[in-house]
C-alpha cells in the first residue's frame, strides 16, 4: 500500500480570486440560504459554521466527501451567502465562522459525519470569526449532500445542521431539486466531450448561454454515456484519437499539442484509445525539473488555454472554473513553455517553479486542493466572434480574492462590501487573458481581451505513484 505519493504541485498556495458565474445550482443555493437563515433564527443559533459537503454521482454507491471541487465549493458558497445574510444596516446579527474544516483538522477531529463522539469534539473547539479577530464556540455546524439523478438530468441539494445541544442528529434546513447544469458535471469530475459538429452548433449561438441552454444539453448527453466508461475503453467508430470527433489526446486538445518534459526527457502520456480524454502517467522523481509545452497546431485559430496543476491555474494560482481563469492565448503555430506558476505583478511578474511533493505535504499545505492534487488539467477555448457582452444572471455567489482577504475581514461591513464587489454587484470589469512573452523571461506579461470564451476540448492526466513512492 502506498504511504506516500509523489505529486506535481505548485511551490506556493493561495486561495482563488474572482467571482463564480451564475448557474441553476448557484441560484438554488442562494434561495436556500434565505430559508436556512430563517431556520437559524428560529433555532436561536447565533454562531454557526459550514463543513464540507458530500456528493453522490450515479456511479457512486454512497455519498462521498472526495468527489471533486463540488465538495469544498458548496461549503465555501454557503458560508459566503450566510455572511451576506448575517447582518442588518451594516452590522452583524449573527456570527459566521471561517476555516471550519482547518480548525477541525487541527483539533484532530475524526469522521464527524458518522460519529456522535467526533461531532461533540467539534463543539469543544474555538473557531475564528469570518471578520475581525474574535474566536468563538459555535452553536451549530452546517453541511449537506448533493445528489445527481441516474440520468444526470436533475440535481438535488439538501442542507442539514447539527447543534451543540443535540450532537446526536442532523436536522434538515432546506432541500431543492434543479435541472443539472454543465458546471455541476465539471465540478463532480464526470468526464464528457463534444464532437466537432456539436462545437460548431454551440458557436452558432449568438447569445452566450450563461445557464442551462444548449451547452448543458450537449454536455449531459455526452456525460451520460462517458461517465460510466473507463478511460481505456475503446472509442466508438469514427472517434479514434487525432480525429475531429475524438476525445482530447495529448497531441490534439482542440488544436493544442501538450508536451511534458522531465529535464530533457519527454514524459507525455502516450497516444492511446481514451474514450473520454482522461490519461495517466507516473509522477516524476522528487527534485525533477518539470516543464509543460503548449503549441497551437492550427493554421487559422487563436486559442486560449487553461493549464492547471494540482487544482491551481498556472497563471496567478487561480482555482476558478476554467472559463473564468486567465488563459495562455496562442496564435496559429505559436507555442509557450510553462516552467511554473506565473504570478502577475504591477511592474514585473514572478515564476514559482513546479515541485514534486508527497500527497501528505499537499494536504497539509492546502487541504482544499486534496481532491485534485494528483491532476494535470488542460482546457482549450475559442473566443466568440459575437461582440455582445456576457450577461451574468442574478444568483452568482462571489468569492473573495486572497490578496483582499486580510483587509476585507477587518470588519463585517467591509467584508460584505468586498464580497459584493467581487460578485460584480457594485462594479463590473472586463475579462482579460494572458498572452505569454518569452517563457524564460519573467518580465511583464501582456494582457489582451479574449471575449466570451467557449470551451471546445478538455484533457486530464492523473499522476500515479512514481519511483519515489514508499511501500
């Protein structure tokens, strides 16, 4: 059994910047948070926190805490919504604590969901308030479960709470069922891909589909069939790697070629018959110099590429959904070499090189990245020719930028204003993407518009235990 798994990660960790775009689940969660607030008032719970959610896909026998980004994402969103609803006239009427999971781990709390004894430990701990410097005990802790229907068409979200006075049971606070959207499919780590014909159909849509709509329908059709297949299953006829209708391969991710170099050695996964664009490769040795090379092999398309390592974008360490991340913008025939994470600065950028770390080290550094710590993810986008502005509908849940957090958390009033700013409710800005300069130069990156990005292909590589793994 592996006791240590070497993983490729970024040298430093920060929380993700940016706001999350609205979708049906976001809007349902926003509405549910109002109902939850009423229930909290009736119960008289003054200080509350939010723990990680469970999720269950059709292929899962029971709900799990490690399905994908959906687990931690729902907890973070609900915490934010409760903060926005926790005050009146700029003054807090309820305390919402933060870093609930981190405090529980530091307090050596075990499997709290299945053990009343472990839940009692949770209520013996003190948690930092979401704003200010106060540390408090909590009256109740919230969590929940997201369940996908067998046909993937609907998503059911249930929010429950356990209290200090009754740690023996969970009480349901709110529940709703909504149509499954493409964001849920992605965040539940269910593989899918669109054929060339379907991609052209999406590009023909003049108005961007912010929620539901054509993209979700096509994604669900593909995910329903692909989600139960293994990556090694043979493709259907006419969908062999390298063809227009095939899932992504390292040689062709919607027109982008990926190469992974360990020193001078090419360690890119070999081309194979993957049914869903998922690959595996042994993790390089500790101390290795790992480099990614991205090349636009098309002759007529400018493409945007999001490269994530261990759940973090290699530009500014963003953890946003791929469509909202900064992108490498490559014109036909051009390439860029990614030697680490590029942190954009006002005058000069810096590069954080990749490192090989054990899975335990990654979890200790940032437990929120655990579900994607062994993944390399590449998403390729085309820019829409439509000049219409992308409209974000109400219900989007904002996310606080890491560099703003220390000042924003100084007071409740300032925190709420900062969250509204991030959500675009006070001020909106243009979306910009990154055009790389020389890969060896960490000078100032050039920023350009990449309007209304449409995802056309996605590839994931799972890092398996390498030669450094311990028995």
